[in-house]
C-alpha cells in the first residue's frame, strides 16, 4: 500500500497528540513484533513494554502518560478507540456487490431493500424481509418470516429459523444458528415429551454474534439480545433469556433459560449463568465461573458457585494452603494433649 | 387467531380440572407478563407468584394445590405435560411440502420413503436411505450410506458423515455434525499419528439434538445415542460413548471417549464426564461439574471433581468461610501459647 | 470382507512379534466386546482385562509384557501406533473422484492443483488457491484469497474467511469456521466499538480440526495453528493465539486472545487458558481447568485457577474433608476452654 497518513493527521482524527515528529509517514498498522518502519503499532499493556522498546514501528499509539524513549508516540485518552478508527482508515470495507446471486433461492414473496447482496446457495423462505444494503452470505438459510434489518451482514452459512428477527447494523458470523428450539421437555414416568417452543429470537440493532454460537427461540415469549450486545464464538443463549443492551458474552460462555442479564454485563470466557436468574447492570462474571443466584447491579463475581471476586481470590489462596492449615491443627492438637496430660485430666475423645 | 378452546374443554383434554369458569375462552398461550385476556398462562415456580397475581391472562395453568385469588385456574397433576399438549393444539405443525427440491443433489441409488421432503442444496450421497415423511432441510449433507428413519426432521445444514444412522421421530437441529472422526491419535516421539476412526454414530428413535452439537463416530465400535435422549445445543459426545435411553444433556456439556451414561441420566449445563467411565441410571450431574470416576445408579453429584452434591454444598460453604477458620486456628494457637507459657514448658515449635 | 492378513504378516508390518499362531487369519479390527473370531482386537488398559479374557477375537494387540491365557497376541512397543497402521490396511481411504462438481461456484481466477475434488454447492471466491489432490467438501465456502495446501481435506460445510491459509495434509471437519473476526472492541462510555480484525488465520501442515470448532483471525497479526497440532470438536481459539507445533486441544477447550501455547502442549477437555499468557512446551492442562498465569515448560496443572496437579489433588482431598477439619477445630477450642477454666484465667473472647 503506497497510500499513507502523517502521524499528525492521525492524531487530529482521533483527538490525540503527537509526542515526536508529526510529519512521520504511516502506511499500516501492525503488532509490536511485526511492525516495520512504515507501521503504527500499539502499546497498552505494560507487560509488553520491553517488546515495545525494540519495535521497528514508525510510531506507537499509547494511552496517557506512557514514555517510550527513541520512539514517536501518538498519545490518546482511549488508545483502543483510536486504534479502531485508524484501522478503519487503513482497511476500508471491500466494495459491495449488491447483487442477488442467480444461485440463491428466494420465495416469491421475499422483500429485499435497496442494494441487498445475497450469496450463492442462500435460501430465503416465504415472507422473509431483508433491509437495504444488507448482505446474506453464501449458504445462509432464512426461514419463513425471518426479518433482517438494514446494513446488517450475515456471513456464510448462518441459519435463521422461521420468525427470527435481526436488527440493523448487526454482524452475524458463520455457523451461527438463531431460533432453534429451546430445550424444554415435560418429563413424565421417565419419558421426555417435547414442549413446543413457540416464541422467537429477537436480535436488536448493532449486535455482533461470533462463529458457531446458538441463540434458542423462547418457549412462550421471546429470547432477546439487546442492542449493542457483542457475543463471541461458541456461546449458548437459551430460551427466554434477555440480555443487554451493551453486554459482552465472551467465548464458550452460556446463559440458561429465562435468565435476564442487565445492561453492560460482562460474561467472561467459559462462564455460565443458571436459569431463572437476574444479573444486574454492569456486573462482571469471571472466566470459568458459574452464577447460581441473582446478582445486584455492579457485582463482580468469580468461582463455582460465583461469589464476590475478592472472597473468591482469598478462598483460592486458602485452598492452596489447606495443607498448612491441617498441619497446624494437628500440631495444636499435639500441644494440647501435652498440656492435658500434664494436669492429669481431659482424656482425648 | 380467532379459533378458541373453552377452558373446560382444555381441562378435559389434559385430564385436569377447572377452578373457576369452564366456559372461559382461550385463544393462545403466553408468559405471565405477556398474556392478554384471551391467553392461558402458566405458573409452576413460586418465585413468579407475585407476577402471576398481576397477570391479565384468561386463565392460569397450575399444579395441584395452587391458589391464585381472582384468576380462573386449570389445575393438573403435571402442568408441563399439559402445557405441551395445549401448545400442540394452538400451534399445529406447518403443512408439509413432501417434495424433493430440484436444487437438491441425490445420488442415483438414494432410497426415499413416501412423502419425503428434501430442501434446496441438500446433498445425499450414494446408498443414502430416508424413511417416509422425513424432512431433510436445506443445505444438509448426508454422506454415503447414511440412514434416516421415518418421521424424522433434519433442520437446515445438518451433516451426517458416511454410515451415520438416525432413527425414527428424531429432530436434529441446524449445524449438528454427526459422525465426524473421534479424537484418536497414537503419539510417538512427540508426533501424533491419526488412528482411523472406523466406527459409526447410531442415533436411536425419538432423539432430539440441539444446534451446533457434535457426536463423533466410534474408533472401532459405534457411538450410540439411546432412544428418547434429548441433547441441547453445543454439546460434544466423543467416540465410543453410549448414552441413554431417555437421558438429558444440557447445553455445552460434554462426554469423553468410551464413557457410558445409563438410562435417564441428566448432565446439566457445561458439565463434563471424563473418558472410560460408567455413570449409573438416573444419575444427575450438576451444572459446571466434572465427573472423574464411575458413579453408581441414582447418584446426584456436583463440583470439580464431582462428589455427592450434599458434600459439595457443605464444602462450598466451608471454602467461603476459610477466612474464619484460619482466624480461629490462629486464635487457638495464641491461647495455647499463653497456657504453655504459664506452666513454663512446651516451647512453641 | 474376504481379504485377510495373517497375524505374522501384521506383526512384521508394525515391527511387533506374535505370541501364539502367526498363521492366524485376521479379516478386521473390532472392540473387545464386538470382535468375532476373524477380528483383531486391542487391550491397552488393564481395566478391560476381564473383558479381554472373554473376547472372541482371533488375536489381541497388546503392549510389552501383557499375558492373556488362551489368546494369540500381537505384541508391540507402541500398540496404538500399530493399531493406526493396521486400521489403514483394513480401511484404505475410499477412491477419490478428483472432479469439480458442476454445482460448485468458482471465481474465474481460482487456481486448482492437479486432481482436486470440489463438492456440490461449494463456493470458492476470487484468488482462492487449492493444492493438488485436496478435497473441498460439499457446501464449503472459501473466501477471497483463501489458500489450501496439497493433500488436505475439508469436510462438508467448512468456512474459510478471506485470506485464511490452510497447509498441506490437513483434515478440517464439518462446521469448522476459520478466520471469523476476533472479539475485539474499544469500550467508551458503555458502548462497544468494533476494532477491525485485519490479521489472518494460518493453519500449518498436518493439522486436524474437529467439528464445529472456531479459530478467529488476528486483530493485527495472525492466529497460527502450528504444524502437527490436533484440535478436537467445539474448541475455540481466539485472535492472535499461537499454538504448537504438535499440541493437542481436546473438545470444548478454549484459548483466549494473544496467548501462546508451546510445542506439544495438551489442553484437556473443557479446559481454558486466559489471554496474553505463555504456556511452555510439553505442558499438560487438566480437564475443566483454567490457566490464569504463565506456565513454564513441562508444567502439569489442574484446577481453577490451575496449579500444579499434585497441589490440586491434595487441595481437592482437603476440601472434601473440611467438615472434619472444622469439627476438629471446634473440639480443640472446647478442650482449650476446659484447660483455661481449670487454671482460672483467659476468658474466651
């Protein structure tokens, strides 16, 4: 890429300031190790400071108060936000085709907005509606009555079960299944009879859902992924769950049926929340944790079952020292026995 | 929907009784919050009693002994079973098409029963057989020799590897992969050589498998999902496992190679069972637990490693109080030191 | 199958020796229970010795020093390696078709090596390259510029996002998604702004990836799966991770962003490694464990958080006995109170 931006121009765009040479030319963005003399790189984690000192990058994007002798810096209050903006400059989205592949199969009553792209071997059922400028990737299957908003992208091989609604400006990655039946059975005499799952999945605007994740339709009501929520890969959201807005569900986490996660909740990797619970706004659930009770807003929990993360940290430390504690109790018992023997009474039970 | 059922008629169908007005008209089924004056709703969990008191529903389906002043009730011994029956009344399955899409590709020797539906872009390999009234969804791929029984539904984008057998009246959700290779390698001098996986996957009758789950073929023998077993989304069943009949595997749970789960076993969400184990009939494995040893029939375990759930609950309580226990031990030591000092002997070690 | 091998010939091929009759005819390989009088079977785990004594098999493949009265044995130093070789003899790969389905859609500039097979409804984007003798299964989608090496097999319904590179002699199972966006957002005032993910996924040679697993593209640099690494089903590898060579990731395990797993690392089932960590060569991470700190080479850890597996085992034992420990502390306190009362001082706090 011969196109470049000057460091000073980048600073202006992201509302930051240059510490060093604002005329420095930047032609790309790369990691600390991979950056060449034309690249901008990023340092936000002090663990990588040593690597940063050796980087060959043209300049380093940093947060406030970082010094890095021998390097030109672009300092901003929120370096990740600046990174997002700068990467969009260097990597504009590829030109859109806005055509419906002759190899796609659309029911006669499908409604498409302007400039919709539909890839080969996609199947759009009866009464499906897709908003303007949206992309339905190759091999996607949109069941009867599914609705996709404007400027939304479904990567190849997404399935929307009948009646599923996806909002505007969403990004749904390959392998995602929205609207499969919730896991609801009435068990009688050891046999499991299916309870028809007649609710829907509603994905609001600006939601991203990662590869191979699954969101099940509600049993009676709807499963709702609130606006601005971001879901990573291989995440499971069960029937009747409501999430968000603006929550984060990291990879392989899961939420059981009818639970409600408030606004801005973070579920870290491989964490789980049991069914029929309420998790308050802004709560953070640590990686690999399991929540088994309601959490008030602003909770920060970890462990199985999840407790306040400070309690969990101390408990974990104690558990590792249980050897010592048992040894100490044994020693106390011995000393006590000596005292008891001396005064001639108190037989050991 | 203008069609309706009278509450008394519904009671008769499900073997329940009306407490209130049997002539009440019911036109749908909805959640406690969403129900309007024509809807039946459901109350089985006392946590939702308050919400139930405010519901606008025409009537409430309840278990024995529930009172709810101001509401007509439909009381049954097994309200979830009644819900299943009533939902089937209000939501009959959509009419079937029973046609093979001209966009599907079937090998010349595929055998189809009567009234089979095959969706667009499905691929059925050589010697595949599909029983009467079954549905093969859009984009499914059935490898050579795969067999599907009668009245079974494969939602879009299911893959059956060659030789996989699925029974009658099964429901396999989108993204499921049955019969991929088990994870078997012979490691020599640090290199992993593949052990060909030549067994099959056998799914018996009336099994449901949730979105994006995977069941691997056996290494030598078969992996068997017993009749009536229900599997949720993103579940992993490894090579040579045998499960069921009538077991439940909740979302994101997993069973490692060659393990056998008996009849009516429940594996709760995100739980796991290690390889080469036997889990007895009717056992329950708590959410997020990990089983590392054989379990006798009727076990109810939790934790990592899983132990009897009562032991686990006490252990969890104790762990949270380890702070207190350590403090107490420290205090005992101090008091002991005082006693020892008074009698002038027993130096602290 | 009427074709057979004599036991002595099999021994010669795998570098083992016959204990018994080398002329014995072997026509297949089966489990201890299922084996008939023409089959070879395998015994490596002493738990199955009883079953082995009853097997009807023609002969039993065993490791050094196993005796099994009444059975002909094929003894080898590495019985699993021998099993792999023998299974390849009895189950040669099916004949290849080496044709491009007329129902596949290839961009005009796709480059295919010799004897490439492309299944129906596969989509190969612009500038895609596939090496000789490779197989692209039905319904696969290979984005712009994706590269597949020689002798690699993509089972049906694999997605390679644009720019993804898969090496030679790899096996990628159905439902796998390589190169979806990493989970990277800049959060400002509670809103999550996407950080464009502009790195790639690089899968080196001889890698196997199980059904429905996902490997995300790097944010800036690449995500790299080192040569000879084997990944099981439903595994998640996040952006910027580097793994291997020759590592094993068992089902439902996950690795968070930017972490590096060295050579020959084993991540057991449902285990996880947090982001930005280094796990040294040859480390073993126990099932259901969670690694939250760097691990030196040769570590063997378990637990949440993961610690040395011996510490974990003792801690687990202690936790189960916390009831006893608390009872003992209470008893010590009582005895101490007696002593203190006798000498007339030290009031209990």
